[in-house]
C-alpha cells in the first residue's frame, strides 16, 4: 500500500509534466520566479498534516479567501440576513461580470460581486475593524497568524476598476451600507492575504471538521455555517467549470488566480495545491490535475456510491 505522502508526491510529479498555461496578467511580474512552483498539502480532521513540493512558500489567497469571508459573514450575521443580500446560484457568467438578481443580490458569494457584498457584511464601523475581525478568523482557521502582502495589494489596486464598478452596481441597488470604495479596498486586502499551502490545507481541514480546527482544537464556525459554505463551494467554486469539476472531482472547492486551490472532503480532510499556471477559466492547470488524480486514487468524490454501513 502506498503511503499518503508518497502518493501525494507521485501525483505532484505527474502533474509537473504539464508545461502550458500562464499566470494571471496582473500578477505576472510578481510570479515570474514562481511560474513552475508546485505544491500540495493535505490535513486530516485528526490533525495529521502532510506537505510536498513548495508547501511552505507563501502565496496570495486571492479568490480562495471568498468562502472564508462568506463563512465569517454567516457566523456573525446569521443565514437569513446573509441570504437576503447574497444568492446561492451559479451565475453562468464570468466571475467579474456585472450581473445580479432582479432584487439586486449577487448570484453567489464566490463571484466578485458576491464576495464584495460578503466583505460589506462583516461587522465593524471602519475598514480597519472589519479587517481585524477577518484576520482573526483567518488565523483561527489556519492556527497561525496570516498577513496582507502589500506587494500583492499594490498589484490588485492597479487593476481594481472592475471591482469598483461592481461595488457601485451594488450601491445603486441599495445593497451596500458602506462606501463602495472602502468596501473594495477591504476586498482587495482580503484577496492579498498570504498563506502557505500547508496552512491552507489546515484551513480546509477546519471546514472538513465542521468548523473545528483539527490542530488547535478551537471551534471557529458552527456546523450549519460550514454546511452552507461547502454547499456553495460545491456548486459555484470553480468559476465557469464548476459543473465539470463536480463530475470529475466531486468535492467542495475554490480556486484563485494566484494558482491556489482548496478542496474539502467533509469529515475527512482539507487538500490544497499551488501552481500559478492557469487555464482559460482562471483555475490552476496542474492543481486541477492533482485533484482529479487524487479523487480517483483516494476515493474522494462525495457523490460516489458506497456500501451502506452495517447495522
């Protein structure tokens, strides 16, 4: 029987053979030395953590931050209030499309409009107060303090026009309680938080464990909050290829244009990968391949038939 670390390393090397794909345009200068970086880490709900490749190098969470912020909004505001501001349906459009329901709600919290709305729901009178709360919850998820990368933030701000347009769209519908520019600044700072692949796997394992960090034992979220978050990740987490993802891999997941990817197997583990080479959907090419192979090898698909438990 192959040991999990050996299995993870083998799959990583198989994915390394994929040599096409480019980093996100606005991160190209930052990632020019990381183009062929490749990492994977898995953390089980009993706290066992395994990392291979560049698993201890920091990376920007980017859109992988979206489900975490959504969970914080759910925990702090309650499901009914959050649902009155953010939907749960796949949009069928690009992640940064200027689109919303007729009542003004973004389609889901994992596209940019929905993530900006989730940022606006975080309690706090100022940008600094909301960021402090988010970073506190991120730290509880990872079991270690995480910080904003000012270098990544500057790259985000240079090309922030689309996100400002999304915030003004929400404001015009009466959805934002704060200044649109302030909310977008909070969103860009959230996306610029850095974590290692190993830390990201622990964050995923915290969701897999129903909201309890398996390393520290701290309860971060209620189980109902995690259920709602994972449901949206399963149906909306992989941009326009979410349907293909569910069919081929079959676990709740979220990708980011830094090349980070997070997957969660409820009750079992969190799995994270990093490779900056992206496909046309904005997903890590090598990361998708690692997840696809491990889903088969480790029998991870949540919809796969299994024998009923014996009585």
